[in-house]
C-alpha cells in the first residue's frame, strides 16, 4: 500500500470524527462515537492501524509517525467533547466510571491434591531431620513384603484374602500355600526397608512414601488403597532414645509445638521392641504411627550383623494425617476426583 | 479382650482408681479401647496384640497388673475329687495327627445334671458378652475366659465305640457343626473323631451330634493344643472363626492343658454335680520348657539407650514369671515361662524389661546428628510439573491403581501386552492394573460430568504397570492430563514442561514429533514426541465413537508423559544464556494456504528458509474467508521474530528474510501472502 493512501485514510477519519463531535448532544451519543472511532475491537482507528502492516516497509516509519499524530488528535477531540458534558452535571455519566468493586479477574490455577501436599510436607520435615527420600516398587514379591520382614508363613497378615495377589498361575491356591514366586500389591511401605538395606551401604537414614494396598471394604475411614510413610535409621549406635527423639521432633513439627504425644509398647513382626505413638486430640488418644527397633531377624535376612549395627523403623498412614490437617471426614472423597472437592485445597 | 473388673479381683487386689490401672496397662502394652458398666460392673476392653496369647484370659491380664503394682497374683489350684473307677475303663484315646495336634487330653465326668449356671458365673459371662447355654458349656467358656485355654465338653453318650481318635479329616468329609451348618473338610484339617465319625473340628468348633443337651449325663472334657497354622488355615477356609480358634492361632500355653482340664471339671462338679473318673488320657504328657536365653546387661543399654539397674531388669523378668537360672554382673540366664511363647530371644526380654520399666523413662531429647540430605532430582522435577499443570488450570487427582472392565480399559499406548490383574478386586470390579492413566482420568471426568461440574481439567502423576513377560511388571511413572475441547491446552502443558525440564546437553536425545493413530484417538489428532525409538509423551483427542459409548458429553483431549524417561534427561538447574542487547524486529505474515497444511510443515519450511536471523516463529491464529480465498483454503497469521546477535537489525535485512520465507512458502507450499 502506498504511503499517501494510508495517510489519506487517516485524515479522512480524523475529519469525520471532528464533524461528528461538533454536533454531539448527549453523553450516550458521545460514547457511541468513542466506540466508533477508538473502540478497542472494531474502532476506525484500529482498522487503519491494521493497514499499517501493509504499507511498504520503507514508508512505514513515516506512516507510523503520522498514525500516532492522528491518534493523539482524535483522543484530544474526544476528551474535549467529554469535558463539555462533564461540566454540565447530568452529563457526568458520559465518562464511564471505573467500578472498583467489580470482581477481579482471578487467574484459573489448579490445585495440588491434599495427599500430595501432605506427602511433600512429610518429606520436608523428615528432610530437615536428615532423612533422604527413597522408593521401591508397588508390586512386590513375598520375600520383601513378608519373609524378610519377619512375617512368617503362618502369620495372619499373609492370608491371600487379606492381600492383593496378582492373578497368575503361580498364585492359583486361594487359601495359604502361595508359591514363593507369588507377586502382590505391597501391603506396606516397609518393603522398601528391605530393598534399601539389600542395596545401599550403611549407615542409612531414609524415608519412603507411597501407595499401599489392603482389601478393606471402603467406608468413611477405610479405603483399599492408601499411602504410608516409612522411615529407617540404621547406624552403629542407634537406640530407642533416638527413636523417641526423632519421632517427638517429627510429631511436634507436624502437629504443633503444644502436642501431647505418648509412646506405648506394641507389637510388629519387624521391630522389637515395638512402639505405638499416640497424640492427644479432642479428648482422646489418636494413633499417630507405629515404630520400633529393627528386629534382629530382619537384619539377619539382609545380612547385616545385629551385633554391630542397630536401627529403628517407623511407619504411619498418610491419609489420617492429611484428613486431620484439612478437616476431611470421609477418606473416599480423596479418590473421587470431584473438582469441587479438589479445588478447596488450592494453596 | 473384655475384662470384668469384678472377675479380675479374684486373682489380684489392686487398690487404685480404674482410670489409673487402665492407663498403666495401656502404657505397658495392653491398649485401652474403652470401658462400659455392665450390670453394675466395669467391663474393660483391652487390645491384646497378636503375640500375647497369655493375655487372652483374666489371669493373664491380672498377672500384668500384679507385675505393674508389685502385688501377688493368686491363681486357684483346682483339685477336683475323683471317683474310684478309672477313665481307661470307658475311653481310649489315639492321636494320628501329631503335627496338627501336639497334645490332647481327656477327662470323663459321669452323672451330671444339666441346668442353668449359678448366677455369679452367668453374670460374669454376660458381662463379657458370652451367651450362657447351660452349666456345662458355661463352665468350659468360663475357664477359657479365665486362663485362655479353649475347652470342649462332649456328650459321652454320643461318642461311639468308646474311642477318641485325633486324625486328619478325609478329603471332602462332611461335618455338621454346633451351629447346625455342614462344612466340607479337607485332609489338612484336624478332626476329633469317635470310632465312626468326626465329632469335632479340632480347635475350631464342636459337632452338633455330640453336643451337650438337656438330657446329657456323661461328659468328655477335652483340653488340647493345636498347631496355630493348621487352625488358622481351617478357620479361614471355612470362614469359621471362634474364640477357640482365635486363641489357638496365637499359640496357647501347652503346659496349662491339665490345669485347665481340672479347673473345668471342678467347676462342673460344683455346678452340675456328677463324679469325675480317675485319671486323664493324655497323648503327650510332657512339660515343654522354652529354651533358656542369655541376657547381656550391655545389650539392654545398646537397644534402649538408657542404663537400667541390673537388679531391676532381673527383678522385672522374675515378676513376669521368668526363672533366672544363673546371674552374674554382666549376664544372666533366663528361662521364660511356658505361657510366654513370645519370648524366644534376648531382644524379646529387653522389650519386656523396657515395657515394665516404662517407655516414658527413655528420654526424648537425644542428639540427632546432622547429615546432608537433599531434594532428589525427582522431587524437583515433580514440583516443576505440578507448578506448570496447576498454572494451566489443571487440578491434581489421585485415582485407584486398579481399574474395571469397560470401553476405556483397552487404552494402552505404552504396552500391547495384556494387563495384569489381581485375584481380589480393589473396588467392585476393579482388578486390572492400569497400563495408562487415561482410563482413570476418563472415569474422573465422567464422575464430574455426573455432578454437572464444567470445564474440568485434571492431571495425575502415578505409576502404570506394564506387563513384562514372566518378569515383575515394569512400573513406569506417568503424567496424565485430560481437558475439554482445545487440544492446544494439553499440548501447551507438555511443551512448557519439556521447555523447563528436558535437558539441553549433548547426551540428551533430540525429540522428534511423529503422528500416532490409536483406536481410542480421533483420526489424525494423535502426536507423539519420540526420544529416539522411545515415546516420551503423546497427545490426542478421544475418538468420537469411544466418547459416545462412554456417554461423555463433550470433547475430550488427552495427553500422557513417561516421567521416568523425562527424569533421565532432566535438566534440574536452568543455565543462563546471554540476553542479546539488540532489539528484535517483528514481521507479521498473513498467509493463505491449503486447508490440509499443518503448522509443523509450515514452520519447517519457514525455519529452513528464514536463516539464522529468525529467532522465533510465533503462531497467531487461523481463520477462513471462503468468499475471498475459495474453499479448501485457510489463512494463517504468524509473526517472525528477527534479531541479530551482533548488531541492530536493519529494515533491509528483515525484508530479505521475509522475502526468502515468502518465496519458500510460495514455491514449496503454494502459500500466498495476503496483501
């Protein structure tokens, strides 16, 4: 497009605007003219501006300069007309007033799942206590899920109906006597203890977080899939004083400085002595997690000399902590994917 | 385990408020579940861990109290009077299944009068939730709840052939139990039989035909020990759990059989009359003692981290019923009592010392040495992609790892092998280990649709389970995304993640885009990014036919990324690059092209023809004007960003680039610049 054609369009438009503005007699009419000439979408000025890209490149600086002059002139004419109405009281509404009470344009930002938030929170706390995150497979063999954890063949936890065994030919026997190669969805994250002690040099200070699976009928507090955090500290002189101190620091970090925590004896096949940790909440003791000194049989199964090394392990259910933190009362809500639920946890 | 406070006081006198002792029990291993007042008597519910079979009776709980409060435990010594005639004259006993029944004892009482139990006994049973039947059955239950040893009374008149045989059940042998249901047994189960048929399923339940009735006069009292695994297996298989199987599964005290038998007979004689025949039939009349254990003083400190006076440790063990056979300054030899089968090792003794001494004595302010611990690369990358996905308006969801059968279960872009399944479904019908996150995300979308939730964008990061021949399945961490109509939204998330994370080093494979066509995708909508031969991620729109069969009410766009592969090549720390100090020039182009021309081809031609001055090609929009351009054409608006790294770009240089681009687009793609 030639420069003169472009400039011509500009001048024509400006002239038309001036004429129209002289005869304008109401704020409404002025607003219509404003839209017509400088409207952001389809204003005449915008149309001419689009033509700018079609002006020959060598002429473009000149065209751009003229365009800017016309734009300022046009705005000045509009402002002038607007002032006329503004001074006349009733015409004030001609200048559309800003309404600062209109709702803001909030960005649409998704939310991170409350379980993920809890897992990250736990990692952060344990990281400060020197525990590194490690992981293990969700599909396990019986060695890692049971045998090495000192859970013998006749232990009720091994019942095929209490576990999610994979349907392979080897797992055919529905009651007991599962073959050594049987695979199952892990029923606890303690399996990772074994994998880590088998493969990593001592000393060790690790946590492992992830999904575990147990056939519980779903209700407000049970779901057949949930998350656990497992911790393990193995070193030359780890004792129950470290166990209690670490878990006390952890409980205080997670639950708050004023939390009342108690340690009571319990039983787990893979720890001895074993501990259950409770915290005081709403007038009763709530289970926080289980822990204990690594059982010598567990050390023996991973070829660690229990006379030279000692350690403690702990495990806790993530859902319960998450639910308490966010005030969630039905565990099933966590796994329904309802966005009205999920969007509440934007943080 | 329900404990009657009144009953307990037969064995131990504790002079303290109930709340206090309940708390002491809890703090020494018997957690308090609750207390109720039943007929004026406090009934305390204590949680007994599976190792503590000794606490499945009032005496065991009383013993714990006596240890904690250092008061004597009074256990009655039953000495039932016996008649002259001997049991051997009326009954023979044979054990053919020693593995499942290490010991079986029988006593015979004749001439009992069946009737209701005395009120004091009935009240105690009612208090702990045991139904009263008659004076004989109640006596067996009473003694079980007293000492933890299950007992069974048979009507001797229905024991045929004067014989009791402990034997394996025959395969598919039918057995009519006291609950009047018939159970089909197998040869791994142990039955108590007479000369003709089974009269009890050993350790689990008695038989209907030999049960004590109102007309019973002569009794056979069984006190036996059964192997835990055998009982557990039978109870599970038949879904027949009883207080008896519960105790046998936890290993009862084998030395207590005779005490329990005498105690039971004594009670029956007192409440139902009759005479006890002289003697007992016993398949294995030996006391079995647990092995002695060497306890080192040094080991207590090593495990607990505190010094406990040696005398205190030894005293605690003695109070718990252990015998200290040798004691030195640093060592002692301990023989645990037969009712503590859970104490085979030194560390078990240390736990006993600790729990009675009190866990609260162990300090909670020990030094925890500092060690370096840092966020893993994985945590960093996961955080990045969560940030990107949420910034794009996607909500994170977590879905069960197992899915059900349905139109979506075949969506499997990562593996063509059949999925694995579990024997028991996770949730109703859901037994397939998912090979892709997409089926779950579609289900999530459907749920939201049913709730009228609009404009749903979801993402999940979780493992998928890819079958791997006979090996353990490969668990691959994926990111899955689902959105509504605009595929560019999903693509944008992936592009941004790759832009932030995918490495730039020489060992990072170059990504290539390739078309994919899977049944579940709308034809022509699928694109995958390949790192060499391996797929890193893909996007596409769900096919209309699948969408219809799933009753989805709008377009569905999808994408999935293999995060394990992404992590292998992740760049964790951005590296700075010089910012070019010379301004860039932008040139807009509005090209009329064939409808079939895709951006990737156009962009390829432009970037090849534009040369090094073109630092970016920005897509603006596509629109169509069939009146001017004719059918089968579309207009593509784009911007070339031109910049020189060495000086300010001149207008003529930019013109040259544009001319070259236009020339190439015209000749290679037939594109026309819109004037």
